[in-house]
């Protein structure tokens, strides 16, 4: 297994290295990966590392590649919004700054500011000097869409709902990791709040896309399901009952019909090494995540699931994200990757987030 671990370290070894200081250092080394993998059953360890090594090149987003794609995005936006130059687009674009200091949006706005200065001799402060035709919202992850929806709604209300409707301002959501299910939820929720559909007035861009919209239909005939999404099993059904019985709620749980993946999809496996290995990998993460949850004496986070945080009303096994950035891990990823209490040791220790 040493060779597998060394190859994994080559990919993720720079995880959160920017946070290292004289007082605190996070070393993604052989001892670190060993400590994490040894928490799994012995017969599963080599398999887990092998499949993880297959997945990481397509799901671990390095700083260099991510910022390169974000930088190139402005040329795409110029074309999509019919501008002759990026500078003209920037002059009519307002960058939304909605989150508190220390949150991810502030960090990515700083990255974008550096990109603009380097490529276009502009800063974010120089943007929006003309008639505002676009609002640009940048963040790391669109998972459930709740934060984005609330921020956008607050911005529209401050602007004036009728004024916004008549202004023809377009909203651009730019994310490092984007869940397709969230984009549909956001559109539906904003329509209900506003009383009208945004349609083409809301457009999404991303570095990586998690194709997790579970409704299979004419418009979504073959989702890739490039996330952790197990097929139905006795263990899975047991976990759903555990989740429903672990918290007191004043609302009904929903989306149970989407708790398990239709085994006929994806029609061709492109994310995992094989359909069979996918099932084994998903079930190992599900089983161990359930063990972690069951070890918590007082469960308080109603969004917690073995396969990652999800809206608290969802009777599902979790969001199942399997994409990671160099600077942090989303809590929508399976908890085996980031949980850090109750005796569990994470592969990707989280930054600025409690474990409840």
C-alpha cells in the first residue's frame, strides 16, 4: 500500500499548505494517510486507496488549475454577454460581496482581484463604473444553494423587486464546485420568493460540476452521478430510519424517493473505475459514515448524514460530494473524509467549520 499512499500524497500533498505557520502545521504525509486508512476494515484498505487514487486526479482541484480556469472564465463571460472586450464587461459588472470576513467568498474575491490585476490591469474596485448590467457572485461551492439564494434575495430586495424586474440585470453565479441539483432548487426557490421566473437572467458557471440532479427525464436523460450515490440496500434503509428517528422535527422529511441511485444510471460509468468498484466504494463509505454518526452521543446537526451534509428535511444518505479543493473540504462530502471528533481522524481536516 505504500506505493498507493505515495501517489495519493503527490496529488493532495499541498492541501491547506497555505495555512501552515510556525505555530501550526498540517502535513499530508505517509503517516497522515496511514492513520486515516487504518480506521477502515483491513480487507478494504488497499481497495479504498486504489479507487481513491483513480478518483483524485479528476476530483481534487489544485490551486494552479482552479485559478487558471477562473481566469479564463472572463473571456467566456465576455463572449456569452456579447462584449467586445473583457474590460467593457467588467465596467458594467458589479461583484457581489455578501459574506463575512473569513468566509470563502472573501477569499475567492481576493483571488479574482489578483487575476484581474495580472491579466487585465484591473481590480475589483475598478469594476462597475458604468451602467450595471450584471451582478457577479463568486464562491467555492454551490451545494444546497441556500446561502446563494439568501444572498441574492437580500440583494434584490435591497435593490427593489419591481426595480430589479424592470432593470434586466443578469445574475451570474460562478463557483469552483457546482451541484446541478442545487441550480434547479435555487431557480425554483427564487421564483417562489419573487413571484416571477429569472430564466436566462440567472446563469451559472463552474470549474467542476457534480451532476447529481436525480430526476431522470427528457431534459436529464443520462446524469453522470459523479458523486457518492449508493444503490438501495438493507443498510441504506436502516440508516434512513436512523436519521428520521434521531432528531425532533416540526416538519416532514422528503425526497426519500431519491435516497438511492437507480442502478441503471449512469448508462456508462465515467467517474469510478468500474460499476462494480463504484458500488463497493460507496458502501464502504456509507457503512463507516454510519458508524461515525452512531458513535455521537448527542446528535444536534439535523443536516448531518453519513455521506455529507444535506438540507435537514431530506430523507437521504447525504449529498455525497467527491470533489475537494486545495484550501478546504465541503461538508457535503462523506464524513469519513472530514469528521474530526468522536475518535475519528480525517483525511482532509476542515478549516473554519465546527463538527457539531
